[in-house]
C-alpha cells in the first residue's frame, strides 16, 4: 500500500499533461505535495520513523541546492554560437557536451549548454534535439568521473579511487556515446534534408562565437567544490546558495534577457521532485530490504536491476542499495572486522569497497551498478534531475518536447533500449 502514492504520482506525471493538461498545469503542486504528505504522515505517526523522513529531506535539499544554483549560475553565461547546425556540427557539439559532463557534472553541463544548443538549431529544432541532448549530455556522457553523476560521487566517498571509474567505464562510455551519436546523426540528417533550402542556408550561415558572463565560471567552480564537502550542517548547500546569489546580482541584466531566463523551470522541478523524493521512500526501503536476498547474482542482474529502478527512482540511493547488496553477498564481514582492527583509520565502507577493487570478478559488479545507474537514468524525464530541467527550459522557449509516455515510446524504446542491450551484450553478458 505504501507504494501506491509513488505509483499514483508517476501516473499523474505521465498522463496529466497528456489527458488534462490545463488542470494539471494549475494543480500539479497540490498533487505532488498531497501524496508526499500521505507518506510522510505514515512514517511519522504509523511507523514512528521520523529520522528516515529527515534524511530524505536533507537529500532533497542537497539536490535542489545543486540543481537550483547551477540553473542560476549557468543562466548568467550567454554563448552566441555559429549558425552552422549541420548534422556533423551537432554531433561534435554533443560529443563535447559528453566530455564536459565529466568536468561540470551532467547537471552543470546540461544547464550551461542547453540554451546555446537550442539557439544553434532554432530554424529546425525538433523533439529529437531535446531528447538526444538528455540522453548524451544529461546522462550517458557523465560516467567517467565521480563529478560526472551523483551515484559515482557516492562511490568516491565510499572509497572508489577518482580515476578508477574512468579506467573501467571508458569502453562502455565509448560504446554508449558512440551508438547514440550515430543514431542522432541518422535522425538529424534526415531532419536536415527535409528542411527547406532557406532553412538550411540560414543554419549554415557564418556567424561569430561570443561568450558573455564568463566570470560566472568562478561561481560554477565554487559549486563544484561545494559538492566535495561531506557535512550534516548544510555548509555545502549554503555555499551553493551563496554562489547563486552572488551570480544573480553581479550578472548584467542583458545576459539574463538574452538567455530568456525565467524562474518557472526550476520552480516546476522543485515542486515535482518534492513529490518524487517523498513518495519514493517506501520503494527505496523495500529495495534495501530485499536486494540482499539475491541468490547467486551475476553482473547483468545488477546492471539491469540498478538501471531499471534508476529510470524511475533517484539513481543515487538506488546505486547505494545495489552496492550494499553486492557487498553483503560477496564480502566476508569477519575479514572486514579483522582489517579494521589493524587499520583504525579506514572506514568500513572503504574496506568493503577495497575488496571489490582488489578482485577483478567482483569489480565487474561495481562497474555494472555504476553504468546501470548512470545510463538508465536517461530512460524517463524523472530518471535524473537534469532531464526534467532540460525539458522545462525547452518548453519555456516554445520548443516542442514529447510527453512523458511519448518520450518513452518514440525515443527510449527505439534508441536507448538497443544501446543498453548492446552494452549488456558486450560487457555484462
């Protein structure tokens, strides 16, 4: 029964804009907050577990502080791009975005690049431009460093070396990004050929690159530094908020106007993710309780398990649940206790993760969980925080974006599904 609010919220997000868009546009805050109140009230009054709710509230605050601060700071950087949005140029842009995602994170790269991406394709922008940007820049591209995506950062905090992810996940990155870029080129080339000659001439007209508000890169660096602070006193969130505040008041108003800056996208994300974070608590608790019961699992099970749930749940706690399930299945607690007694400076998490890294077969499970959590986050708008933000920005610039179900039917199934299956076939079968 406790899973019902989460399922109802997913159904509302999927069907509301499609079947009763006017009503949904006015009342989605009531739906999201109302379903959250049901779950929170039961955890407080029925289960007497207020600590679980407060932990989730802290996670939500960290999430919205990161997304909101990146939204504000990136909105203070205006990139004027050349009007050469041919399919080849678009592929290069997305490839660069995938690389930048490992430096700024998928959220930072998405917020920085989505506006120039829409501008350079403005004469023929279509749904596939938005969706493949989400696939490549907002998700798959960020699997090489702990900075790239939040689940990988959690692994880093637990003891996974910084460059271990790049060394082990690079083949999957090349495969995933390469396949998606090839698919995008085929789709975009068809779109380009269908465009009238006038539109093609406009898109290939020569313009100049120009960057305004580059001092905001300093505030981006501050936000990225803040992500490395592991604290319970909201210092991290306060630093992000301060960077956003200073960026907003020091950026020239003309830059915000050129970016068509509005608060509506971040407001929509903040409200909907209150519902997602609140109602997913029982789902994550069930996963934590049952994942450790797996009998003789293989890496493919962890790849598809963490991936499928990361499509609809927050991928960070999903990553942790499956990693802890794998540790419980394969790591000897007696050996961990013995090592900790000899090396008091090491945490239990660090010792457990070191067991995985020291064994090639066991490390394959960690790779499977990492790739599944990152790649499958692109499967729905709610699979990863930047996804919905990119959609909201595109919507408010009058760019057509597919509905929740249309996204899955027209793009996830024909493009993402073959890619993740090929990654499984090559690396986790």
